[in-house]
């Protein structure tokens, strides 16, 4: 089983930057996919970005393209989300998630870290 712990959330002004970290423990596999989701109050959880652990292929939702960058450090079993040019609509609890490469759903989740973008 993979356990995920997020950190790095906080309060930032519009246009500011923040870097989230997700530390993974337990076994991961070649092609394992790590992702960031977020959920704002009263809203459904939405996909933000994902990365394959082995080769680093990335995918982003349209609303964060050009502003957010997902990356990983395989030696540290850690995934990052660098968030730049933050907007109020980025305010949410951000969750790290993981899944096997040939599956559609994510079955490992972190506790979440709050990101608040103030104007």
C-alpha cells in the first residue's frame, strides 16, 4: 500500500507562488501515476495534474496550464506541485493521489493541504 502525505499549503496573495509536496511511503511500481486533485467548499473534487513516476510524463487540466508544474524526485519518493500566478479560484484543499498505470481510478489519497489565495 502507498501512503501519501501532503505539505506546503498556506495563504498567498493573488499572483503569488506556492509549492506543494507529496511524500510517498510504501511500494510504488514502474509506471505508477501520481496526481494532484483539489476541492473547494461546496464543489466537487477536480483533477489538477498528474505525472508518471518512472518517466515523468505530465498532464494538466486546462485551468492551470502554464501556471502549475508537477514534478517528482524518484530518489525521495516525493511529488511536487509548483503553483505560480495563483488566482482566487485556486483556493481549495489540495490532495495527492496515486494509482497503478493500467487503472482509471486513484486508490491512494493523502489527507489534503489547504491553499488559500487572497485578493
